[in-house]
């Protein structure tokens, strides 16, 4: 008698799974207009291993003006004026930057993203959003338990 072995092979598209997992870990914050700028929008922080991609979208930003943006220590109401990580200028309402730290590091401290009116008018903030702490940090549980 002959014996036949049948094998079922399942192919799992890992690239799709990885992208979905990464998307689930991203954080989107609301950027609120400041100083009557009307520049409300969002900043999305996407983990990329030891780095974080930051995408800013300000639909009502002025066209043709480079607006400096940074991640600052502190909150929008109590912002440290010395940036921790510079971001690409917001131009025509868009900016995309990869910062050299993981998202978990950013979310372990108190930070905010802010946008300045222009290089010449750095003292005028036009938009700001607080980066939320990780859940473990909020709970006072830095060990993750």
C-alpha cells in the first residue's frame, strides 16, 4: 500500500501585515491654530524602527512661505523655546521629516510640535499640538505591566 502525504501550504503576505501593524502604531495629533492664524491641521508620527516619520498637514497655511517647524520639550501652553528635533519647513501646508529617534522615545517625554509664522518671524507661533504620552507612561507603568 502506498502512502501519500498531502501538505497544505498557506502563504501569508507579510509585507501587507507589516504595513498594517505599523499603521496601527502611528499617532495623529491635532495641530491647533495660534495667534489667529487659522492654521489648524494634523501631524502624524509613524514609527520606522529607530526613527520616526513626521508628516504635517496644514490645509490653510499660506502658499509659498516656508514655515519652520520643530518638536519642542513642553506643551503648547508651556513650550520650551529651544527645539529638541527640527522638522522640515512647512511649505504650502505640507512637511515630511524623519527624526533620528523611535516614536517610543518621543512619547516617553512631554513634547509638542509647533509651527512658526516664518523664518523672519520665529517668535510667532501659528500652530501647535501636544504629543501624547504612551499609555504605560500615563499610567505610571514604565515597565509595561
